[in-house]
């Protein structure tokens, strides 16, 4: 046996799957190495001596846990040019989308959904909670395509699938049966849209039925609620009722609510008991700033409202607040590229979270808080024992992530490199000299 053979065998036995060298996970601490085995982080240290089958030299770049999008509509993405909205109201968006939903074709939904997923994967997102519509207009096509894509993209991104009754439950015949069929097929979250009923009484009945369906199967709940400029219409003032229902049924920590914009119109003393009830119920609030600001305040001729849930007050009270892209280029939001840093930057501007401490909280809303909203906190994060879902940014400090919105140099999903991004930029001066500011992420 050659002299170095035992040493080779020892190295092979001790080798980790991947070691990320010289990466920054805390701006106040030295660079570290991250060791990964079987898709799990097994060591974080200033220097890991063991060899690895694959090594990444991060070169001092910053890393975050993979981004989480807790609220995104794949089946309605990229419809913006087919029947453009003209007034920019929620009512028009629902109407226009209803017309287009009636023409949905499976392969077209798959193609548009893949465009969103590819964007999200490149941008460092490692989990999406998708909210496909379930109604007689498009049937189960949104759920069926999402379930197919969940398998197709399983090595790149996790997909949670919500059965979402956009057209209401009571006012639209057949939705309950379709919801049950969607859950039987593999959707794992019970959705709701209680404001899209005809009366406040039906709105509450809608909520009750969502809870009944979820509890029967022990599934989490994720509803679109209170999506209006104010609470004058009781159909858009349900957050407190949902919180009380959550506590009464023992469903704390298993309910997420998207939009909740009408709460932003309440006076502080009016909002306080609602916010306290949400905190006590451990309900996650998912703000959707790109959609909510675009559609909100459309009838305000003067002093238009921002149309956001009261993020600052919710955060200060200890409510778990996350954010998400929601829609990508349709009547609800004619913009978007499934980039959590873009949405986080927008949210920071809108809620005036500009201090270093506040910017760090916005980053948490797209990572740690979002993971909590979708129920994966136990396995999530940059720590030993957590799943190795990691995004390495082409930025030298974690705190600059929202400012730079940098390329994602590497993305790892379940401890496997899923994305490598290389960017080169040159400034060419008029005097003929080339000033090279190349930014290059070298594949491992």
C-alpha cells in the first residue's frame, strides 16, 4: 500500500460534504467556516480543519438563511399583458383575473409558474407557500400544477400549497367540495378569503368553515383578510374575531393572515386590542407591500393612504410580522421579480425602518419571521443542526443586504449548491483607461 494511502482513507472518512470557507454570518464576529453533512449544518467555526468533498471560498461574503416567501400566487403570474387593468382597484383586479382564470390552460400555468420559480431560486428563496385559487372558474388547475411543480423543483425549492377560495365559500356554489378535493390531492394548508362574501355574517361563517376544515385534518391556516382601506365594512374587520377563534380552538401558532390593511386605518387606541389579540393568538401577519400599496388608497382624492397593515405597531407589540411578494406581474401587482430583497427594501422605505436595527428587523421578516409564519422554524436558520438552506450574497456585510440588494453568489438547498451567479462590470473611462471593478463569484 502506498505510504499516503491510510492518510487518504482517513481524510475520506472525515470529509464533510461541503465546507463554506471564510463567510460572514455576523458583522460583529470574525469570518467563519460552515460544515455541512447530509443536508444539515454540522459545524460553524473560525476554521474547520477537516477536508470536504466540495469547498466554497466565500471570500468574506455575507450569508443568510435561504429566503422564505410565505405568500405567492404562481397560477396568476405574468398575466399583466393579456388584459391590463386600468383603474388599479382591488375590485377590478378580481374581475380581470376572473376573466383570465376562465381561460387557464394547464401547460400555460406551468410555464408561467416555472418562470416565477426560476426567478425565486436565483434570488435565494428556498421555500414558497403558494396560494393557488380553488373555485369553479378554474377548478383545481392551480393546485394540480403547484403539486406537479413541488415534485419537479424538489431539489431547488420547497413548495407548500394552500387551497385558496378566492371567490368565497358561501357565495360560490361548489367551493367547499373543491377545497376538500384540493386537500385530498395534497394541498397542505387551508386558505380563506372571508371578505369576498356578501354579508358580514357570511364572512364569519367563512372563517368558521376554514377552521373546521383545518381542524378536521390538523392542517395550518393561511387566509387573505381585511384587504381594504378602512374597517367601515365589517367584512374587512375580522382580525380580532380570527384571533379569538384561534385561541378558542387551541390553534395558536398555526394561523397566518395576509394583507390586513384595514387595520392601518384604525386609531392607535382602536388598533391596540386587536394587535394584542393577534399577539396572544400567536398569529403571523404577512404584509404584502407591493400589492397593498399599489391597490390601496385608490379612492382617496387627497391625503391617499399607504394601504399597509400597521407594521411598526405590530412589530413593537411582539406580533410575528413577515413579508412576501404576493403577485408577480398581474392585475393585482403589475411589477415584481420574486426577489425578497427588493420587497424588503420597499417595505423598509414604506414603514420608515431605516436605522441599522430596523433594517436588521426587515431582514428577519424575510427569513426567520417568514419561516415561523410557515411553520418551519425548528429546522431553519444558520446554526448547527439546522437544514443547510443558505444564500451567500455578493456583499461583504450582512447589514448591507437591503442596501446593496446584491447578486446571490451561491445558493444552497438541502446542503447542495443550487445556484452560482457570476457578475462582471467595467467602467470604461473616456481617456481610454479601463477602470475594472469586476465582481466575480467563482464556482466551487
